[in-house]
C-alpha cells in the first residue's frame, strides 16, 4: 500500500501518468519514468520496486488529482446548484486541463479488470468519490444518498468516456453544457424527493 505522497513520489507518479496517457501501459517502464522525470537511472525502481507498485502509485496520484479542491471547499448556494456546479466543474477539468489524467485512469481501469490487486486499489480510491457525492446528495434530500451517489458516478463515468475517448470525442461538451446536463440529471435522480433548505 502506498503511503502519503512525497515530492519525489509525486514527481514519479506524474511522470508515470503522462507516459500512460501518451503511450498506454505498454510504454510504462521504470526506465521510461526515470527519463521522463529527469531522474537518475534506478530512481523509480527504488521508490516502486514492482510494476504493480508503480501502477498503484500512479492510481493513488490520479485519485489525489481528481479529488481536487471541490472535495474540501464547496461554493455557497442551494444544495442542488452546488452539486451541479461541483460535478460540472470536475467533468470540465477532466476533459480539458486534466485530460491526460483521465486517459491514464481509463487505461488503469482496464488493467484493473485483469489484475485483482489493482482492482482493489482502484475500488478503494473510487469509494471516496461515492462517499463525497453521497454527502452532497443527502444535503439535496436524497432518500438513498449512497445508491444515488453510485448512479451519479456511473453517469459521470459515461460522460467522461464518451467525451474523452468515445463517439463524442469530436464534440466534447463545454462548461455551461455540462452544468445544464448535470442539473437535469440530478433533477431526474432526485425526482420525488424534497430538497433540504
């Protein structure tokens, strides 16, 4: 299990993420990470001895990057508007400035489908997003915040896949469109439930 990220582990993880996004998992080697991070040969191996450890390091960093400030500092406003704003902003960032991170995460998700040890890490880190969404949905009056959070996460994953690598790649939605679509989805998700004031 990876401990807290240090400046060195962050540097290595960021280089690994960039390589995965650019070359896929076949292009990820300890030597390639050393070169991409401008580190002496063997530095990555000293930090993450095995390929599995290197993948876990990259995945841990992705969770940290994708969590971002919205998991701690929420805007003011009615709960549903806050939820729509936070989700739309996270999606927009993942499709623009964070696109490489999104591509690397998809690569790692596919690898996790074949490697139980990585699946465990992927699921553990992903559970934090469900928990965060459940907290926001509870504020919105959801009758079953955890189930609704899972639905919301599935919807977000679909938007990201479609827009980053799927059939919608040539017309990724902008910030305003994402916010409107998120608000519609949240409204449908919570239809019949009362919003807490």
